[in-house]
């Protein structure tokens, strides 16, 4: 290519590949099913206390410190949502809705119509879970002093053994 020559680049648009008739029908049916589920959920703004979405909302309300949700509490609530069968996106949305209501000083009951729009969790996950699920995280009270001390002693003993082997290897080789 010559230094003074200008090159003309042209962008060609590729047409989007068309879906075959069956794939398009399946896609439209999935969208229609999701819209019907959302509409049915919106018709029932009063939640059953055992509904996983409402349970996550009440747990979130209890975990709030004012309008702030600590990172550890958020992780525990997202783990609870996963166990209840709530998708990660929907769980984060429920947490945001509850935090926003707390920030504005509104009651949790005012969030019921908004939470009702979200799809119900999968039946398999929510039917298996018992009603008293606590977030499964290691708390400082669950770790006893003897177990921590034993771990430290074992770690120091292993370090001393490795050091002895390295010193012996350096001296005698």
C-alpha cells in the first residue's frame, strides 16, 4: 500500500438469520407463557406466608440495618433464595425492592404488588425446602476455641517439619 493512498473501508451489514418456523413458534410460546405467569402473579397481591418470594422479602426486611443491607447478609439472603428456588436476578430484585421501601419509609406490605409481578419459584425447589431454613454460613459462635487452637498447632507443626526437611536437604546435598 502506498503511503499517500487512502483506503476506503466499507461496513457491510449482515442480515440477521431468520429463525425457522418451529423455533419462532417455540420462542413466541415461551414469551406468552412468561407473560401469563406474570399476569397471574399480579392478580394475587396478597401473599401466602409460605410463598418463597414473600419469605425472602420478610427475611430481607429483618436483615436490614435501617435501609442498609450488609454484604454478608446479602450473600446469606441470596443463598436462601437459591435454596428456595428463586432465580438470582429475581432474588436481587426482591432485595432491591425491600431496600427501596425501607429507604422511603414504606411498609413491606406496600411492596406486595411489585413482588407479585415476579415469576413464582420452581415448584421442585420450594416444595422440598422446610419452613425453617437458616442461612448456611459459618458464624463466629459456631467455631469453638479448641478447634481453632488445634488447627494452629497442626499448621505450626507442619511448617516446622517442612523447614527441617529443607534445612537437611540444603546441608546434606
